[in-house]
């Protein structure tokens, strides 16, 4: 529980610092991009703090290209 709270507090501090800077320079697109990436990172951080199983993207890529690999190399491994 404390780890999750720490992740949220750090994310809030980062947002508070960056929000002001991006608003002063009137960078709306960068602000939205920062917000979405921060939300994704914070979500993964909270999931990791709660010890949830987070899937590895490399497993998905491997499963996608496995049939092509088998076709090229002729193996069924």
C-alpha cells in the first residue's frame, strides 16, 4: 500500500513541475503527450507496486513472428 502511495506522490510531483512549465510555453500537444505517457507510466508503477502480473511485450512479438520464423528456418521449435 505504501509503495503505491509513493508512486502516486512522485507522479503528482512530476506532473506539478512539468505542467507549469508546459503551460507557460503554451505547448498544448506536448502537455497532452506528457499527460498520457505519465498516466501509462503511473499505471504500470502502481501495478508493479501491487505485484500484479504485467505481460511482457516481447512475448507478443515472439508469438506474432513465430510462424514466419518456422517457415524460413523450417523448424517447429
